[in-house]
C-alpha cells in the first residue's frame, strides 16, 4: 500500500467533484428560481455565467490529471462529459463575456427545461463519479 | 432590480383591499410614490421649501425664472416637472377630501352635483353596508339556488323595489367632469414667450457661450476636443419667467367641464336629437382642447359630431322596449368589430379616455367616492362601417341578452331598470353551455373534408374572419375581440396528448395596445383581483353568491369587496356582476400608487440622428425635421413632455435647448471611446418651455450638415450617450441610421456576400454579429428606455445586429431599403407617412405585460419585441399601438375538469399624460375532448402567423433550410393527422378539414416570403427586416403581407357593398393569387399590407383608364403613377371609396403603385402571386403534390 500519483489524483478528483456537485446544485436552484419568477433573468445570468468556465476548467483539470496518471478507464468515463462541455461552449450564443446563458433567451421554455435537465443530469453524474473516485482511490491505495 | 419602473403587479403586499374608508385612501395614493424614492429627488429645491405660492393657481406670472443657465442639478427640469405634478396632485386632491363626504347629501356650490337624483347612492361605503345591502340581500338573494340555477331571467324589474334606478330623464348616471387638458392656457404662454423674445439681451450671449465652455472643459482627463458652436449668432435671449401652470387651472375649470358634459348628456339622451349643445357634445368637448394629442390631428373632431348623432339615432331606432339592449349591442359590436381597425379614427377615439381620467384626477370628481367608472359613449366615427361580413357573427337580436353590458351608455341613458333585474351569471351559464356544441351546422361546415387537389376555388369571397369560438351566445358577446386576442385553436384541446394528436400549434396572438374605438375606463380604489393568482376580475368569473366570486383561472374563491358591490353605471348597490369589469372583456383600470415603483414618468423623446455624409446624401434629415416640426404639437404628452436631440457622425453632438437661450447650442463630444454627457440639465428640455428653440433647431438642422464630409458613423457611442441621457427618466429613443456603424463600440463589419443572396443552400448571418446592441437594449429596458430604429440605408447595414437594440427594448424597426430623397420617391413617401403615424401614435411608457391562463396551461415561448422578465411577464419599456405579440402555449395538466379555458393579458403602463393604467383583456375559449372539435375550431390565420414566428426563431437559432423544412413538415403532419383521425375517409389526395383548407396555401406563401425564401435574390437586410416584421406585426397586417388580397376593380358591382355615411364601398371578391386570374382586360388591386399595387392590363377597358386614372388610353398612363386621381366619375369614386376603406383598416397608410403590364415593376407584383411557380419555388399544385408524395401511406 503506497501513496501513488493515481491515488493522489483520485483524492483530488474527490474533492473537486464535491465542489462540482455544489456547482450543479447551485445551477439547479438558480433555474428553479427563474422558473418560479423569483429572480430577474439578467441578474441570474450574471451570477451563473461566471461559474460556467470554472466548472468546465475544474473538470478538464482532473481529466488531465487522470490522463497523466494513466487511469484510462476513469478518463474514458469522463470523456463524454468533456466533449459535451466543449460542444456546449462552442455553440453558445453570441456573447462578449464568458458564459453560456443569454438573458433574452433563457426564459424560453425549451431552453429553461433543457438547462434544468442538464443540471440534474450533471448532478447525477457527479454524484456517481464521486463514489467511483472514492472506490478508485481505495482500490488504488489497496492494490498498489 | 434593473427595472425600476416595473411595478408589483403581482405582489400581494401592494394589494390593499381598501374597502372601508374612502377619504382616507387619498393620502397614501398621493404620497406613496414619493416615499420609496427619496434619493431620486435632490434635496435642493425639491423637498426644500418651494416658494409658497407655487401651490396656488395664478402664481405663474410672479414665479421667478426657474432655470438658470448654469443650473447643475442632474435631471433638473425633470424634477421640477414632477414636483409640479405632485404639487398639482396635492392641490387637487385636497379639495376632494373636503368635498367627498358630502357630494350628494348637501350639494356644495358646484352645481352639477345638485342635479344628482335623490335615489343616488349615499356618499360613504359605511352607509351602504348598513342600510341598503341587507334589504337587497333579501330581495335579490333570498333564494340563491333558483337565482343562479335558471338560465333565463325574464325582465322583472318589479322584483327589486330596493333597486330603483335613476328615473329616466333625469341626469341619473354619473356625470363626469370633463376638463380639457391643460393646454388651453399654453397659447397665452407662448404669446408671452414670443413677445419677450423681442427683449433681446446681447450681453447675455457671451455668458451663454461661456457657460457650456466651462462645463465642457470640466472633464479634462478625457482629452476632449471641446468645441461648440452657437448655431445662429443672433444673440437674443428669451427670458423665461412665464411658467405654465395649467394644471392648477383645472379645478376652477372643472365646473365648466361638468356643465358642458351634462349638457352633452342631455343632448345624447334626447334620442335622435344629435345637435350639440353650446359647449359641445361630450365628444366634441373632449376634443376641443388643442393640446389633446391625437384627436385633432386625425380629424376626429370633424367626425365626432356625426358619431354622437349616429349613436343617438341608433339608440332611438329600435323599438322602445329594447332600446337599451340594442344600443348597447350596437356599441359593443362596434367595439369589437370596428374597434381599432383604422388608425385614423382610433387614435382619436382613444383620446377621450385619458381626458376623462385627467378630469378625474383633476379633482372635480372625488376620489373617495364609491368606485366610479368612466367610459366614453362615443360611437366610433366610422361606426357605420359595419363590416358586414362579420355581422352575422354578432347577431343584433336584442332579446336573449339580459347580460348586455350596461356600461356603454354611461351618460344617463334612461331605463336602467331593465338592467337591475337579476340575470343568470355568465359563468354559471358557461359551465352549462360552454362546452356544448352550440352551432353544429357551422362545425359541420368547418369539418367538411376538402380535397385540395380537386377543389380549386378555396378563397372566401371576402377576407377571412376569425372563427367564432363555440361558446354560448352570452359568453360570445362579452368575449374579447379577435383583433386584440386570438388563439390558434378556438377550441382548446383537453390534454397535451390531444394537442399532439392534432399536430397544430397552440398559441395566442395578441395586439394588446391596439387603438380602440371604445374602452371602458374604471377608476376604483380597489382593483378587484384574485388573491392567489392575481387575475383581474373579468366577465368569466363565477359569482358564487353576492359576496364571493370564484376565479376562472385558478378557481380560488375570493371575497367581493364592499366597494365592488356598488355599480357606478346603474348607481345601484348589490350587483357586482353588473359592474363594467364584469361586463367587458377589455377594460382599463386607473392604477393607484400600488402599481408604481416610482412616480409616473413624463413623456420623454430623444431623437438620435445620423448626420454623416451618407445621411446627407440620402437626404432624410430635411424630411424628418419637416415632419417633426409639423407634428411637434401632436407628440403624445402633457406639460411635462421633454425632448432632446442628438446627432452623430464620427463624433456625437448634443444640443443645449435650455429655455432662455437665444438659439440652440451644439456641444460636440469627440471622445467616442468614453462618451459622456457634457451638461446634464439642458439637453433634455421641456417641450413647452423650449418649443421655440426646438423649432429653430429643427429648421436649421438640415442645413447645418449639408456639407458634411464625415463618412464614419459612431452609432454605438451615440446610443450609449442616449442611454446616459435618458436613464434618469426613461422614455423613447428614435434612432435614424443610414449606414453600417464603423466607429467606436458596437462597430460592425459587412457580413453580406452579394453572391450568396440567391443561394439555395442556406443563409448565413441571420443572427447578430455582436451582443453590444443586445446588452445596450437590456440596459435600456432596465431604465425604461425604448429604442426605435429607422434604418434608411442603401447599403448593407447589418440590420440583424442593429435590430437587437429595438428587439429587446420593446421598440420598433423601420427599414427603407435604398432610401434616397430624390431617386426613390416611393420610399420617401413611405418614410413620411410612417413618420407621421410614428410621431403621433399613442405611446405607453414603463410598461409590463403579464399573461395569465387557466390552471393547466402554461406559456412556452413569447414572440415579439420585449424582454421576458419571468415566465409570464414581459417587460416593455415602451408600448405602441402597432406592435403585436405571439405566445406559444403548452398544456401541462389536463383541463378535463373545466369546460372553459381563459387567458388574460394585463398591460400596465404609464400613459403619455403621466397616468398609470392597466389594460386588461380576457379571452375565454371552450375546452374540447374530441379531435374533430379541435379541428373545427382551428384558426388557420392565427396558426400560420404563429408558425411564421416559430419558423423565424428556428431560422435564426438553427438554419433557414431547417425552418423551411419544419414548415413543410407542419403541413404534412397536419394532413396525415387529419387523415388518420377520419377513419372513413376514402378519398386520396391532400384532404383537410374546411376550416384549414387554406393552410397549405398560406404555408406556401410563407415559404415564398422574403424572410424565408431561398433561391431568389434577397438582400440580407431585407430578409432580416421581413423577419422583424413577422415578429411584431398584428395578424391582419401580417396576413396581407403573407397572402395579399387581390381584387378586380374594373367590374365592381354594388352587390354586397357597404353603405357608410354617404359613400358606397363596393366589396369586390377576393381572387386567387395566380397570374391566370389576371385577365388581359382588367384592372386589379393587390393589397400587400404595406403597399398597394394597381395592375393595369394591356387591354384594360378605356373607360376605366379614363374614368379612374384620368388618362386617355393605356399608352398614356405614366409609368410612375403613385396615386389615383380624384375624378368625379362614379367609377373613380367607387374605386377611391374602396381604397380609402382599405386604408382605414391599417395603422400605417400604404402607398399605391401603379403597375403596367409592360413595366419592369411587373416582377415586384408577380412575386406576390404565390400560387404560381417562380424560378426557385414550386407552384401551389406542385406543392400539394409534393406533400402527397411525401406523406406516409
């Protein structure tokens, strides 16, 4: 039993995934607030948009870490989300500031529903991956 | 919150059921706006003790000159103005409180009250609840079960001895004071101004010139090239020591207004006696004030005499027993049908409404009185334009309508006894009748299967009307006019599954601020709304008993406030179901301070003008200035109205129009990277005070830039400056732009590739290139600034990006491709016409619109120009009567437990007179569970318009070809859905129900529109503009643009002609849009909505050419003829009557283009013949065949 780089990656990913879970919850709450008329879409977009890139970067960061640690299975599991993030950001509306959400279209029922669904899916993914990383960490620690 | 003007339409905190005290309610109303905004008012001069004499009339002469040249208060004039208004409110409301307790019992010296009959209600609500109510309760509601249970309540006024209506003949109904709005004294003031202008002070000039210099060099860090010029160095100074305080004159004037009004009332009550009394009929007196914006200008005054006469005659004509019923129905019909059809009459007719309200606010009519309603009793000037084709839908039979709204004859029509009878509540009835199929034969006709491949003549003889919802006649009568509120499916499917099965979109088409002929305006301390969903009370609610009503949207049971028990129309108590709110599906409330977040803003107009070389070359400036000069007095607004001007080329120029200057000063800001406002208080000036300067500026502007060589355009910085200038107040910014912005923030590059114009592959760059304009628009929307864009460009100017500035700030977009004042007279004429309408049309400021719908339905997407603030709330910085909205709906829960679905649109806005108002429209539709019922109620025009909106969204977010495919799929889905729903259908081919027989044709027409066509050369800007139009045009206009109306003019018969006033308007039949219908010997008129084409064939009869066109033969017709000469031949008169009638039905008048058979203009006409094959698009028959082939077998 030794503390390898892979174990370190898993520990880091564990912590970061916990952060990402909070991001996802925040995301869901924000869109729920929009849907129930509590918030102005401009304000809401202004609070959400700065969080988009950090979330993506965190995810990219531990993907790179897994790449370095040669944890291929874990990387493979994360690739779809990585690709989705890239696609999502490339196809964002014309904006001059970072972010995804445009206050003029966000209230569109389709987009609102999509964003909410996206939030729930990501939350589920992050939760599952959280336990997977926990398992992976212990497995790496035990096996090596 | 970024939108300060947004008010708490929905916050229950603001809702105060103020039913007990009457006098006590006035002070909160008056102080309310001030309290939350202490910071808005600079302490100096506002709260600080004003000169004591300011609160009294007549101090005008002694008031000191208020505006010093170097005054530094930000928004100085604005606060002065609002301060004045507050003063006025205080002053006018104070007497109300004194008068209020005793208007009836002890008539004060004001005479009009003395005429109120003794049976009038007692003065305070406390008395109501004690005395009359129990009495009525026994008589009326002793047996509530039977009361509501029976559907028909014969006339039995005798049952209610306690409810005696005012005796006929006495001036019973409330007599409303009518004070002409303050502008009358203004002429005197201008006299003073001009005379004092002769007192020229040459010495002042230097200080004048000096002052802005100081201000200008103040921000040294900006590196400003500070130059300013005085425009015309005359050096005379206008001493402004004459303020105008017409407001204060209102209360002394009020009794006059009162008297004149009662005079008018009597005259109108006098049956056929339509002769105006000395002070004028009500309508005439309303319009007699010169400052009253739209009335004069549209010639309404000329009509009003006739209209009041027609109203009285219509009342007198029917038999005595049904006089009132008939009268009301007439008026209601006119309301629904004729209402708002014509810009020319309607703007004028809408104007009495503010006037009434002003007079109320003016203090003659105590606020603390029991709720009063206030209506206009005017038959519309074109009231006798009967719209014959619609009349069958609104039967005139008076008998079975005990619910006929009494609200229309406010002014003391006799015989209210008829209405004091109990009547079965509408909604009770509706529950029984709503879902029933009441008109089976109509439904059968609507469902008749039509094989489109065989039946060729599909068009109705007259333009298609909105289908009638299948409701009980009572509900139908009070339902919202289809011109205001239209649903794609007039029978709402019960579940989303059924809707999906029908393959038709569910949505609403709204034209909420449309000019109305007649609008009940309700002033009330308490606006009755549902406590949980905040729905306004409407004709479709259910009264469980006299004290409780059930909301028709959320089904909550609410209490009826005491105040609501009193009906001001009949002056009776205990009939909440007869109040105007419950009798009209379109009403307007005067909102209290609960509905304000800040004091109502004044009307503020800023004009941002492009003066670069390109603009000078196009030459629009001269015509703009001319038009504005002409309409300066007609700009909607009151004494607080403010205007400002801003021009730009590569720099931004401001104009100091502070009263007291001898001539306008131009201030140039060349630092466009960080544009700033050189002086804050004198750029937006009060129009009344600085009118001379404004006029001078307008007359000198065109010459000032005539030699401009500056080719760059700094539109972005100019808009930023406009935003900064307007943000303290909000208002309207009108931007005139002639080229691509090339400098500063928001500069754009040309994205159009001319070679791709006719590409079939797909069109790029339909979306904005930058979000600068969108962000700016959102900022503007937050500050209640609406931006209207006039693009007069001959080159590509990236409208797709520029239009964002209007799109999200609820503005409008006007586009004049290849505008040139000499080379393109057609565009010039259109520009002038549009400007005339634009400058004088009604406007609402700091508006929000909320759309509520029955539980189970939800709003999916909005279409139009606005900013969506929440799921059902639109933020509209400005609202204008010409823009419409579309809403896609979805069904979330099953509607099975209700037979009716209701939609309510509430538009809260500040009128140009600074009054907060709420316009409420309610639409009621049956809910059905059968697919065939859904098809029978389908509204093909509304469906097409909604699909057009959806397709445009799709083409921007996805791609044009995607949108086109989606449209074709919509037809195919529908046809196959219908086929599968009708099991016994044996026919092959494209079979649709008769109600939808035009659907494929309309979709094909849509595919051939500029916005969506491919293969035909279309400029990107024109395409984008067409898309903008689709999003904002009201339905009738959109349908004419989509599928023009084609008529044959040379053989019009009088069959089915309309008889209006003295003219006979022939009604030629609609023709299919196909070249085979254009015979070689005819003359045809094509009505494309925004333009008319008059097609003269080669072998057109000599008589027509001679009698109508005034030319000897075909060859001598000039090619560029653009109007029909006024000849005195019968044929010419008929043609012109028809043309005028068509023109009256639209807001912006359309030019007429004469097209000869051999002219090159033929192509422009032929592109509208949508049934024919064009170079790149299939013909109607081919389209149908394509659908048939593609359909799954």
